[in-house]
């Protein structure tokens, strides 16, 4: 198993390869997600009225662990 977090200023829904995984944050803490090693499409859908500049990123996830997950960063679009 591989591990990753989805980092964004805002709260949103995370999907891996189109399958919903949950919210990116638990309170103020970043959640750690699990997946199989390989190439994945990671998506972050922010709440209504808020968008990330890039809503889906294709990343290779390998060589991670629960203590040192891969950080997938999303930036919010400032034009709301």
C-alpha cells in the first residue's frame, strides 16, 4: 500500500481514479489516504463556489509510508 495527502487551503472531496475517498481534512488535520502503487488521477472538488486552479492531477505514487506520505498540492483559484 502507498500513502498520500491532498493539501489545499480549503476543504474538499478527494477522489482517486474517479472513486470518492472522503474529505481532505479531518478538522484542521490533513487526512492520509491509501492506494496501490502506480499512476493515479487525484482530484479535489472544493465546496460550492470555490475552485482549485487544477482540479485533477496525474501522479505516480510509490515508495511512501503512513509516516511520510506523498503530498499532492492543490492551489485555490483566487477569482471566486
